[in-house]
C-alpha cells in the first residue's frame, strides 16, 4: 500500500488507502467533489473573519489562486503533453506541438470572447433588441 510518514506521524495507513482505491469510481468522484467543495467553502469563510480593509487580502488571494492555476495547468496539462510528444518521437522539438496546442486554445478563448456577448448584455436584453431591429 501507499504510506506517507512524517516523523512519527503516519498520515495514511495502507488499509485506508486500499479501502479508497477499491471503492466504486462514482463514489470516489462524489467523495473527491465533496472534499474539494469543503476546502473551497473553508477558504471562502476566511473572508468573514478578516477585519478592516480587505483589498490587500483580495489581492493576495487573487495572486495565490493565479499561482495555483498556473501550477495546475503546467503539471496537469503541459508537462504530460511534453512527455507524450517525446514518446511519439518529437525529441528536442517536443515543445512544438505543445506550444501550437496552447496557442490554438488561447486563440479559441480569445475568439469566443470577441464573438459571444457578455453576461451584462444578455441580462439586460440588448441582444433581443438587436434581433428585433433587423
């Protein structure tokens, strides 16, 4: 089993890990979702207990979350893509398909931002007024 030990403190026993591994996939997804939701809610509760000017806390929170998202996008998307490109024979040029995919994805997001109406326009009903004028 998998054991994580820190000094004399044992984080998980192999029985706990094996029990989680042997569960049905859907149940694992539910537990994972509830766990991440709980941590998100716990982080959001911190806003209620920060006194005074919250601008500095907001700036720090946005900076931290931006760093987390950058790390997540690299370790979960870009690094595996680079490894896969190397396995497929790209060698030193493995960054070419990954960079191309990244730029195509960014271009798609930019195009969607330009072509699709924003939420305020949709909520105000301006899209319906434009359709009636035509």
